[in-house]
């Protein structure tokens, strides 16, 4: 089912780009690569690794592995609208309904035999303990080998070295499974692509912070987190360039992404992954533009192609969900100030202890710089009890408050 | 023997207690007990495990002895968020959050050794005096002794060789992690030699108990009142806690401590990457060995590490043909009490 879904989507998007090659198409190029990744994962023709969110995807791709964090599949299942059956299945198999929906859906899908059997799995302790648990469970279900990366909490040299050593061991584990030693030239190329993508993404984010913003609230949704999967490839460089050129042109021609942008918002953690009316409500009723998502930023330095492991380790440690809450709040404050936002929305994804558990302190932290936060109670992948009415009322009250401030 | 007066709080069974003791403090486990009003959810979120919410409630409501500091382990998301929230409500407290590896391989042991060294530096600074190796060695000896006593007592009580109530065991455990280790050792020694010999009278159905934590002694009485006889456990507020540190002279002391802690009987958050889902296997092996006819798993609500592993744990019990009752609770007696009928029905089923 998913293979067909990705294939149909891929040909549809490719046709649209072909139809109109000169019109702005950065998001389409991005979506095309995402669907291609999906096709590769489900085609049965590639070596596949299911991974945790902070695995080094560029290294894995240089080693000939099609790799992906499993939450991506959860998000895809949500966007197809078919996720309910997988969630039901997981719950009937004994997984508690209050664990993260991304993980529940993936477990449901694996239990139903609808998830590609990987060659091996790589778990990462960051961002969450739920993510570790799902990988251990999947390794048990698929009866495949598991490698665990423990991502320490801060970027001290000692910690970076510790993770770098683990990543080296991981590369050995991968080689042992593929029977191929690491191809140093391919790794170098991948790291160079990663660095190039990093530079261009930085420009993209800088352009996006322009007032009014060249983004339309949707252009960059899920972008930062999903681009991690494409790092190391030429496609990632191309996608970033397309965004950069498109945003630069919009800024130059004074053609904002959302004409009449009234409020600028920051979205904390994950977007709601299934079709829902809130996006339109924000856009049309309140002229509120989500100009930045928490993970749309570059938190890491270029990686040294001569010694990539330390840089890969530093990058994994640097993600804002890692470490203590002050670190995350500082990052959010920085984004809030550079994007000149009026308010932030935190969906407090129901099963996420890492994220929802930080709700109160994130609100306090943004209050320090005068930014109000709207905390919603929603499961971002589970549409089964989406409380549209309640959420709209909360959104309405939030904008009344913002109106009163202006 | 003199004893340490000031307390340092801790919340996880992986905490290196001998180091805290060596620095001149008494480790005090902040158990999720008491009746502090429910306020932690506002700072954290209601969907966090009641273990950490209750600990935070105790801090918010000052339901704690004076603490010279707190040591948290980064064992799961909830614990990490607890450390953040603790710092928020008690910003002046000395506090350290130690990173806890997920596995127990060589790299992890060496990393965790570094984390324990960080703890040594921190507690030395809090106390204003350097903690020396001999003191850590003494701390290890002391806690090894506590482990030995507790293990012996546990074995005897479970085997019915001590004519004492099962809840006594939990009271002892709670004392061993909240009070002076020296006083505890003296009392435990007395208890072991005291004439409480003779068969315990409980004729209930033998049951194995597992889960994260169940610190309320009354909970054990409740199980017994339902017709169960607890004859073994795998609880972090129970037998899993006591694991002597092995020092072999080849490794450094701190490294030995790190290795022993990482290799202790694991809870659900710890992974053996070579055997995914090992926890289920460990539990069924222990349950069978105890001679239980069935098992009760007490799982804390919203605890990802345990909830996520429950289906594979269930599978193991099913495969082995051992009946299993899972109770989801919030660490309180009340929440177990609400499930009394289920417990009774389970025991009745086992007794047929
Ligand atoms: S939403 Fe939270 S629990 Fe779920 S995968 Fe992301 S960080 Fe983990
Ligand atoms: S009960 Fe579970 S979620 Fe709570 S602190 Fe312990 S391991 Fe973490």
C-alpha cells in the first residue's frame, strides 16, 4: 500500500514539475525527494535501516544504506489518512494508547507486516526514550540486529569523542552487515554535500526571517527534520538551492509568501501531520503565518571531511531536543527574536514526554522575552479524537489576546 | 562509628550511592509517597509518569528533609524533565544530572566512569572537601553490606523462613534508602539474628511481582489480603536495587562502580542490543525460578520504558504458560486498591 502511495505521489509531483518547470517549485522538489525516499524504503530493492532521529544519515547513505527514522513513516501514515487502522492495531496488540502516536503507528504497521523488513536497525537515545523503546521492539519483531547510539547531553569534547567512537563502531557494524568496507571517497563526497547543504539551508532560514516572510506557513513545514534524511546527497543540495533562489526572488520582488501577513508565529516541535483545518484557520481567519519551526535551524558547524566522525557526533548532540530545557529555551528565544515572531504554538503532542513534559518551562522561557505561547493538547499524528472545536476556540482566544497587545 | 548527617536526594536505582556517602552525606531516596497536593502537572504535563510528578509535588510542597543537594540520573525523558523542573522550583539547590548510558558495553562503562567522576567533583564541591578514594572504597563496602543483608533478608522472607510480614521487607527497603546506612546495617544484623525464625503463616497463592516501583508497604498487605503470597520480585524499589559492587583490583574503583551499576539487573529502560526485548526473558526466568504460579506486573502510568515493552513481556509469559496480571497505577495504594477485584479474581483463578 505504501509503495503504491509513494509511487503515485512521486509520478504526480514529477509531472507537475515537468508541466511548469519555470514556476517556483522548491517545495515540489523537496516533496519529490521525500517520496523517492519512501519508494526506496518500500521497494524491497535496497538495503534498508530503520533508525532513530539522530542517526548519521549521510554516513549511512555513503555506505549504500537507505535509512530513515521511523517517525517519518508515522508522519506519512498520518498524511495518507490511513493511520487510524495502524494505531488501532498497535493498541489491540497491547501498546498503550498514551505512548507517542508516531511509534504506535509504526508498531501497528510492523505488526501487520506492512513495514519493510530492514537489514538492521540503529537506535538513538536522542530525542526520546520512546524512540529507543520502539527500535528495541522493532528489532524484536523483525528479528534483526540492533545498534544503539547513546547521544550524550552536552557538547563537551569528551562527550563528542564518546559519540564519535560509537559512530565509528556503528560504521563497523554496518560494514559487517553489508560485507562492504566503508568507501572513503563516497564518505568524503557525502560530507561535502552535507556541508554545502548546511550553508545553503542557513541562507534559506535567514531569508525566511525577512519581514514579511517569503514563506507561506507551509513551505518549510517538517523541512529541517526531514532534510536530515537527505543530507549527504546531491538532491539535498539542489532542494536547498531551489528554496534559496525562490525565497531570495520573493524578497527581492516584495512578494511575501502570505500576502497581508499580520501575525508571525513560531511552531514548536512537530506539525500536525494529518489534514486538518487549523492551518487554513490560521492563514485565512487570522492572517497568521508560521514563519519558523523549532527544528528549522542549523545548530551545528561544518563537518571536517578529513575527520567526519567528530563533526557527525557534534551535530547529533546539537539538536535542540537534547540536553536540559535551558538549552532548548535559549534556542527558541534566539529563533523568536531573529524571526520577530508575535507568538508561538506548542501542540504538546500527547504521547511525548520529552516535548509535552517541557511545556510549562518553554512557556515560561518565552515569556521571559515577551512571547506568548499557545499550548494545544493534540496528538499530532492521531486524527481519531481531534477536537477541532476546542482547538479553534483556544486559537481564537489566543488571537484575541494578541489583538489586544497590538 | 560516626554517621553522615546531611542528606542528598536521589530518585533512581542507578545512582552511585557510595560516592554520595563518601562525600559525607546520607543518600535519601525521594520516594513517590506522601499526600502532597497534585501540582506538578502544571509545570510538566499531566501525561508524565506519576513517579516523577509525585517527587516534584514533594519538592513543591516542601515535603522533604533538608537536602544539601540532589542527584538525578538521565534515565528517561521523564527524569530529564524532572531535573529541569526541580531546578525551576528550587533554583538554589545543588543539583547534578548524570547521563546514564543505555547499554553496558565497554564504551558505555568508560563514559559512565567519567560521569561518576563528575559526581565526585560535584559532591566534593558541595561539601567543601575533596572526596578521596579510601572514602569511596568505604562507601562501596558499606553499600555492599546493605545489599548482602537485604538480599539475605529478602530471600528468607520470601522463603517464609522468617515469621514476619511481607510489608516489613518494604519498610526495610525504604529505610535502607532514606536513612543512615550504618544504623540500617545494625538493625538489619539484629533482625537477621533475632528469633523470628519459624514458618510464616501466609498460605496464599505464590505470586511473583514486577514493575518499576511500589514503595508503599501497605500495597503488599493488600496483595496478601487478596489471597496472594509474594515470593519474589523484580522492582526498582525492591530486590533489583541491591547489587553489590564488584572490585577486582584490575580496574579502577570508579570504573568498577560504573560497571557494576550498568550491569545490575536491568529495568525496562536499559537495553542489551544483542538481545532485544531481553527484559521479558529476564522476568519470566525470575518468576519461574521463584516458584510462582502467576505474576503481577505493576506498571506506572505514562512510563514509556515499561509500557512500550509490555507487549513483549506479555508474550514471554504467554509462551511460558504463566498467567500474568498487569496493573497500571500511579504509585499509590489507592490506585492498587481500585483494582482489588481484579487482583482477587486473578488469585482465585490461580488457585484453581
Ligand atoms: S514526538 Fe516526542 S516521543 Fe514522539 S518521537 Fe518525537 S520526541 Fe519522541
Ligand atoms: S517510572 Fe518510567 S517514566 Fe517514570 S521515571 Fe521511571 S522509567 Fe522514567
